C-alpha cells in the first residue's frame, strides 16, 4: 500500500513521443484541486452529514429521496425521517459509531417521505470529526424499486407454489378417481368378458372344433393379461397398498416392482410396523420416491437401488441411494430438472426437508426428513 501525499503545487504530466523526447502535456489535477463540492452536489447517490442526531448537510439527491427541498430538509432529526419500527436500529447504529465502537456500518432501513410514503434506503456511513465533534458522513441509495421488485417476485413465487399445491392435490384426486374407474368399471367389464370367453372355450372342447378351441383359449389368456395390465395401471395411479397397509408397505411394493421391471438389485430397510401418517402426507412422500425412481430409470444407468426409512419420536426420515453415474455426471438440461423441482415442491408442501446430492461412494442419494407435529405417535402395530 502507498499513501498519497499531495504536493503543494500542480504537477505537469510528461508524455514521451516516438523519438524518446519528453514533451509537456496538460496539467494533472491533484487531490486538493479536485472539485469535490461539485461532485457531491451532482451525485446520483444521496450524501449527508449527521451531527447531534440531526442532518446538518444533505445534497439535493438525498433530500429528494424524502420528497423535500434541501433547505427544508436540513436540520431534521434522524428519528423523524424513518418509520417507527426502524427508529431503534437507526439510533443504535448511530450511537455505536459516534462512540467509536465501530468506524462504519452499512445497513438497510425504511424512510418516511414528506407525503407519508415509505422509501427503502441502503445506507453506508462512517464516523468523522465535524466542528471538533463526532459526526456521521454517509451515502444513501434509494432501493425502493429493487425491494418492490423483490416483493413482487416473492409474491409471484408464493402464488406459483400455491398453484403447484393445488395442481398436485387435483392430480391426486383425479388419479384416485381414474384408478377406481379402471379397477371397478374397466376391470369388471374385462372380467365379464373373460368369463364369457371361458364359457365359449368349454363348448369347443369336442372333436372338429380344435381350431376354435385354440383361439378361445388364447383369448382367455389374452384377457387375463389385459386384466392384470388394467390392475397394474390402476395401482400405479393410486397404490392400493398405500390406503390398505400404509406408506411402508406401499414403498416396499413400489421398490420390488421397480427392481423386477428394470432388472435392478433392490435392498430395503423399512420397518414392518405401520407408520401412522396423514394420508395426504403419505401420498406426497410416496410420489417423491416414485419420481426419484423414474429419474434413476431414465438417467442413472444403475444396477442397485437401496431404500431406508425409519422414524423416532421427533421425525420420519428416508434415504434412497443408487450406484449409477451420479447426478452431476453430465450437464443437466432444463427439462431434466423438472422432476427435481416437483420433488422439492412436494417436500415443501408437507414441511419436509429434501436433499439430493452425489453419494460418497458414487451414484446419487436422496434424503428426506419430516418432523412430526407435536403429540404425533410414530408407529402402530
């Protein structure tokens, strides 16, 4: 570091031409020559000086932030220029600096304009000596537009979150309705059709009808496969085990079916006892795991999946790990992150924390933790 010690007169810049000769250039402005007053007066930032808790100087920009002309603003008390809920912080910061506890402080506060409107300010002021007494000299920026934009963005995000919750809720209701329709209506119709085809097959068990008999029996088998497919579709839309046996058994069946379908080794560590959990919460946890398994099938190229779940008196927790290529193995594309966003929103909706990261031994790990409401009992027999 080099300190600047301005000389007592103007210095001349010397320039060197292409022949190495020195020629006189225009005079260089030294520190005492710079027109600081003009710079302060024309600054786009508010400049102010506070002495004895009053503004003894303010440039036009700072006064205009409060809706005043400079002459009518100077002399006003600090506490009269901020909102009541900001007074304590403003005074504490002022006293800390004039007492010499700190040299400067940067913080945000809310000012009150002449017409009563609130303006948001970013202040950065330092302790100085003015007329032989401790004072503050500071710079202020009007960040009202920035704060309003931030609030609008926050409100917009909250609206999107509410919309996402509504969509999830409506989707679960529609899934449950379609699941019942597929299981009860379509399943009933297919079962009736299978019964009628079976009757036909019994009547073709005689000489001369071998070909018809073969076709009829093939239709019976095909109809059974269709019934099984309809049952599987119904179960995917709304797992029967989730309603009949609870979250633990539903997750167990989900993992076993997933492993069989994709040829993966599955390891489960889920207590056999039924977990007592609100149906809506259990559904969201189930959907988070379901979405995570979809990502494993699409992107992980894994050979093994492990699921652990448990609970104590404080919280329910769940960990899902795979031994695939890992979440950061390749640059993610926007559409590939939709599943992660969906899982995060589902977790937020039920008040759970969700982390998805690269596993220490390779692959990807999902960790979910849900704190119980007070008085909740974790397990039932």
